[in-house]
């Protein structure tokens, strides 16, 4: 029986779960960005000059909506890429590939935390519709599952490194 089987299967399951969650976050955030771009010209043209020249104006939600949607879209795209490359790295299960998977997982988690912070700010301000609430909830959930996934990959990388050092005769 190979060492590290538990963390390999946990990381694999979490990567598949995160791939689906990040895909959903990307779809909802892309829809919200497209919807905001299509409706912002008509709505922003009647606003006073400070809001009219604000570069991230969305005609729905609150003032945190624009930043939240952009960072959610960024976190979703990076998370999908990180999950896909992480799956191929986990399947190979050697030290260099596990370290690459750990690094990309940490980057995706960092962006997810940034988007989660903006989701919390948007929830605190209020006045959002149901589609944005769905994106907020999905962003918070994916931040938590990405944390567990990053931890599982790091545990697997440490186990693989320890196994490699024992095989070489180092402690």
C-alpha cells in the first residue's frame, strides 16, 4: 500500500469539488459582469458626475458590487485553472508536482479570500438581489473548501518529501 493514500484521495475529492464550485462562481460572476456592462450605460448616464465617472459602476446591488464581481470572476478563473492543474499534479504524486499544486492552490485560496472579504462587505451593506446572494454564498463556501484542499495538498507534499528522504537515507 502506498504512503499518502489518504491525503491523495482527500486532495483529489476536494479538487473535483472545487472545480465544480469555481466553475459555478465563474459562470455567475461572468453573467453579473455582462449584465452590468449591458445595463450600465443607460443607468449611469443620468447619474451625478462622481458616480458617472466611477469606473466600476454596476446598475444593481450596492457600491461593493463592482469590486465583488470582478474579484469573484478573477478568483473563479484562477480557481478553475488551479483545480485542473492540481488534478494532473495529484495524479502524478511526486514532490515537484505536489509543490506546484500546493503553490497554485495557495494562490487560488488567496484570491478566494479576497473575494470572500468583498462578499462579506456586500452582505454587510445590503440591498442585493438573489443572484448576487447566490454568488456571495458560493464564494464563501469555495473559500472554505479551498482552505481544506490547500491543507490536504500540503500534507501530501510533506508526506512525499518525507518518504523521498527516507528512501535516500536522510531523516
